[in-house]
C-alpha cells in the first residue's frame, strides 16, 4: 500500500509542480528583463510544490488507510 501512495503521490505531485512552474515562470517573466532568473525562481517553486504535495499525499493516504 505504501508503494501505491508513492506512485499516486508522484503522479499528482509532478502535475502540481508543472503547473506551479508554468504559472510562476509566466508571472516572473513580466517582472524581470532576463529569462534566466525567472527560470531559476520558478524551478525552485516547482520543487517546493512537488515536495509539499508528495509529503501530503503520502501522509494522507497513510492516515486514511488506518481507518
């Protein structure tokens, strides 16, 4: 069951990270003249979103399966 939560969390966390990257990169491009800095900042945000949703999904599935 733990492997299932890792797979489900990985799929949806990847989607969340991609969405976070696209949104933040598009917004940061409006505020910075070069393209390198917004890319790095958006990549950091997307990694944070991936980590957050991965941890939340594993914990949520673990808690739900105990009931």
